[in-house]
């Protein structure tokens, strides 16, 4: 039914619409709308109808008072919804349950929104002036509020239960209508009208509780029945499914909360039990190299606050245990076997430690994604066992010996160039874990000196390469002396050429013996004992000649001769055949005495050479009691005593034409340790002074800790030693104690 | 624009019609572009309502309370408004005697 309100000009004499009349007309439109929503056969609104309805409202609002019916229309608008909800919508919903109820709800909500859209357009004029002027809730909101207050508030609890039941059903593996759940949950969101409050309070909080208890139940049985890897697989799967759940029908804001709950129930509550499982927990996985399972463990615990700490801890314990086992093995072998086999074992130990490091670094990088916690764990583990002593040798010494074996000619390692480079690289990395780096430097230097001086270095490039690596890792100061040593050798060769030229030009100066001298710069090389020996006259001449030459090159430099490092080639004229003997200078000095006399007593030799008993015994032993008996001893006991006498052994012979007669090496370990201790004292002094100079005043504890920190790059200083040095510096007037507070120290300029 | 005879059009596709027909109180029909008509919020709401309109009745609106003169002026306004928003900044001239009615019609049409 449409009414045309006359063919008159707009502004004049518009016929007034009475409220009841006007509302009756509107009611027809509302009824039509309801019929359409209920699915009854009803044609759609056409533009004419639409405009008529709009116009009716418009007119009723623009009429002059008392016929301006804005307020009444506003109220009737709301009542229209309320009436429809009470008479039709609610009853339809209340008679249904579970999934059917959900479907009905979705349908009714959709209808309601359509109804609001239509009616709010018809009544639109109210929004423009009446509502705006009085700051009332706009039509849209009124419509939604009706549904919220009358339908949603009534049913949301029941709906929530139905939804959660379906969620749990899906968790148990059944198929559910996901689209339906999405639509239902959208209602919770939309009914909030911009706020997530309703969704969170009326649905999400319950869903989270339910999820938590669901997974709590599952976890408590799985943790008993399943192995660690299986449990983790299940957990990963559950988390994946829950994320999918959010993607499909929960609101995205639920994801972090839901994930957190699931993680908590599955992984946090039972973390300890899971990781510590007897035969399948973290320890076992590490033991059995279960890389995939460990990667999974990392992935799962990575997202949990402090979740990785127990894992990293177990990792650290495991690596430490393996390292300790290697050390123990080497220790056991060393005590059971002879000395030289033991030393091979020690080298094997270093190899194994390198392999261990490589193996677990792969774990850190691949399983644990290079996470700092695991790098730290590995580092700390290695720092524990890499600083243990094996059969009296410190790890610093072992490492230096290991390098020596690789770098010397005929060393125990026969490897390709590439393999050597690679090994050297790894050795330098291991050095990072050793706290007594200065001790390593000293042992290394000593062995380097021996390699250089006795031409035992296998490959110059490798020597330089490792120095470069050490420099990179430990700084220039670490390697400066060593580099100086290598340079000295190069200079020495040049020097020798000049010397030979000099001899050529001064035939009178020629000592009659081939002489090669290596001049070393004192500061670079390890300190050597040089005790004066009475040299045979031939050698004395050599020394004089070289001194003469050297003075032509440089004045102001003092030459100190280290005879203990010299080598001599002697022709031994034995009965059977002549044999060239390669001996040390000292051994040569002893042997040359027998050029003039056949037989000499111990004391004779002692007096003539002016040596200490210790040194002489060693020398005579090497010539008379060792493998090659150049001298015969009377009595022919196995050791040298001061009552023995010696004779040149003319009957001596050997298969070879030239033999080397080694001197048993002096145990350098003691000396090295002494030297290093001395250097450390200086280093501590320097550090204390440096710190106090810049800080001027400092408390005791702080001074000690800063000292430790500064020195830690090279060694781990003993606290007692630091205190002692501090006292020493006080007596030397570098520092003083504060008068009032004896725990404070002051720098004295 | 101007007076045109009503057209009987049959369209076999369901795409949106491009024109709407506005009829004044005297029965004059103004067929204008849909886009122009949508300058009026009221007309726009109607045309974008859910459910859509049946073909034959689509886009025909009768304004029994708006005279031909005013409706014509309004249609002119629609086109002027479109041009203005596209950058052609000219003036829209309103005859003084039309002002009041025009304002009221504008209010009604939410233009």
C-alpha cells in the first residue's frame, strides 16, 4: 500500500501524518521485511517502497510540533526489534540445542543484521539530527544492543558450552563443521562492537581453561607412557593443530594465549620429567646422537621463557662428561704404559678433543640453531676439562707438544697440507678454552726454538700460518716474540753468507773448521742456560774469528755464546771404518779430549772441562751407556759414577756412515713453569699499576676483580698472588692504603 | 537530460544498471547516470541496500514532494558535484527564488 501525499509543492501544505497512521504504514514495511527474513514467499523491496518508507519517517520528523515524532519513532524503532526477538527469535533458539542451536543462532544473527541494515536506512533521518543532537546511541547500535541484551546475554553461556564441546570433539579426532564455529565466534566478536571484551570474557577465558585441562589430562598420561621423542612429537603435533584451529575458526588474538596454555601443560609442567627421562631423555638423546629429536626439543623449548636453560645445562654436563672421560682415559693409559707410548696417548687425546669439539659444534649450530646458550654451554664444558692435567703435563703443554708434532720434520702426524692447515686452525680454537695461555706460549716458543735451531721445521708456510692464526686469536703481543724468532733465522742465513765472504777475504782468519753461527736476538728467544765450558782450542779460535767478523758489522752489541744449542760433526776414526758423528758441542768437547789421551778418569774430564756433575754425568752417559758406545766405561755399569774411567772405543762400528748421538733432553717443563710464573708476577704488577693509575682510588675487591679481568686473556691469576703483589707495590711506594679505610687503595704518582 | 519518454528495456544480464530514473511530482522523468544519483546519500543507501532490486523496478524513484523545477536543479547539482570533485572548480549558480525549496529537497535527499 502506498500513499501519495498530494501533488502539491513541497514546502507548502504538506498533509500532516499522524503518529498512529504513520506507524501503521511503517509496520507494513517491517512485516514485509520479517517475512523476507523468515524465508516466506515475499517479493523484495522495490525502490518506490523504499523511498516511501524513508519519506514517511522523514516527514514525521520534519513536521511542526506537536507532530514531530522523532522521540517516539526512535522508541518504536527499538520496540520493533524487541518485539520480533521476543516473539520469534528467542523461542526459535531456546527450543534447540548443541549444534542445531548454533546453526539457528548463526541464522538469526545474520537475519538480525539484515534487519538492522534495512530498518536503519528507513529510519536514517533520525541518525542525522535527532540522535546527533541528543548524543543518543545511533540506530545501528540500538539494533545490535537489542540483540545483545535479549538474545546474546541469554544464550552466550550455553553457546560457549556447545562450541567448546565441539572443539574437544575435534581434538579427539572427529570431524566438525569449522565454518559454523567460525560464524558463531564471529558473533562474540561483533557483539562487542569494537571491543574484544565479550569474546574474551564470555568465550575465550572458558576455552582457555578447558584447553588447559584437556591438555593437562593428556600430558599426565603421555608422560607416563611415552618416550621423550614420542612425547615431543605429540606435543609438536598438538601445537600445530591448535594453531590451525585458530586459523580456521578462533579469533587470531587467541593464538598466543592458547599456544601458551598448551605449551604450559605439555612442556612446562612436565619439563623436568621429560628431559630427565631415563632411557630417552635429553642425556640419552645426546648419547645416541639423535639429532632430529634434539632439534625438535630445541624448537619446542625455544619459545618458552627460560625453557632452554635445562636443555643447555644437560648438554653442558654431557659434553663435560665426555671430555672428562677422554682425559681420564689418557691419564689411565699414561700411568699404565711406558713413557713414549704415554706421550703418544697424549697426542691422541688432543686429536680426540678436537674431534669432540667438532662434533658438538655441529650440534650447537644445527640442532640448537647457534643459540648463545648452547655456545656458552659448549665453551664452559670445554673450559672445564681442557684445563685438566694429564700425567703431570698441563693442557697448555700438551697442546704445544701437539703443535710441535705437526710442525716438525718426521713428526707423528703425516698429513696433507690442507689437513695440517685445518688441524692448526682447530688447535688455535682449542687454545681459547685454556686459561693458561701464557704457559702455552712459553712451551710453544721453546719447541719452536728447537725446531728452528736444529732445522727440524717441516714447512715454513705452516709455521707462519699458525703464527698468523695465533695472532688473530690472541693479539699481536702473543706472537711478537715468535715472529721475531722466525725473522732471526732468515737474518741469520744472510749473516752466514756475509761471514763466509769475510773468511774468503781474510784467509788468515780462517779457523780451519767449517763454522756456522746463528745470531739470535735475546728478547725473542727463550732464555737458555749458558754455562761456561773450557772449549777445545780449535773451537776457541772459531769463537774469536766470528767475534772479529761480527764487530765489523755492528758494534755496541754483546755476543753471548749458547754452547748447549750447538751441533758438531766429528770424524770418528774407528778401526773398522770411519764414521761421522753428529753430536752436541759439549759432547764434542768431551770426545776431543781423547785426541790427546786414550784414557781419562771422570775427575780428569771434570777438571778439564769445568762442568757441573749433573751435566757431565748426562754427557758421559750419552757417549758410553746409551745406544752408541763411543767411549768404553770402566766398570761397564749402566750408570755413570764419579769413580769411573773412560777410554776411546776404537772397536766401535755401525751399519751407517753417519750417526747422530742424541743427548737426553732436559726436562724443560720445570723451567718453563718457573719462567711463566716470573712473567706473571710482572704482568700482575703492571696490571695493578695500570688500573690504579687510571682510577686513582679503588676498593680492594674491585681492584682484584678488575685485575683478574684484564689478565684473563692470558691466564687465570691466583688471588693470593695478586694480594702479594699489591703488598709489594705498597712497599715500593706505588700504592698506599687509605688512612681511614684500609680496604681502599690510592695511587701514588 | 530533460524530458524523455519512459523506456522499456530488457536486460538479459544481471549487471548493475548504469542509469536511474527520477520522477518529479508532476510526472516528469529524469534519467541520469547512477553515479550522479549517488551524490545523494539517500539514493545511494537505497541503491546499495542488501537484497537488491528486481529488474523491472530497479532505479525508478518517484518523488511526489519534489517539483520538476527543483528536481531538474538537483540533477544539475549532481553532475556539477561530480565535476567539482574531479577538479573542475566552477560555481554552481542558484536562482534565489529556488533557494528554500532546494535546501529542503537537499535535506530530504541528504545531499
